[in-house]
């Protein structure tokens, strides 16, 4: 059985919305300054803040 790795998306803003491409309810996520990334609790997509962006 093959396990699909979660998608990683680079973003320019620290507050983003995820709806899993229409697969789950839209949730707003805040990327913490300390970690520079956040993972969607529904689809496990990881959003990573581009260097020099966001805050």
C-alpha cells in the first residue's frame, strides 16, 4: 500500500484559507512566526511561508 505524502504549498501571507480543493469545509489557518508553517487539520496540506513574506 502506498501512502500519499501531504502537499506542501509556499504562500506569501501568514493567514490563508484551505478547503482541500472542495473536499472539506473551508478553514482559516494562521502561520506562526516561530515555525513558518502550518498544517491543515482536515487534509494535512502544509502551508509554508516564503522567505521575507507575511509578517
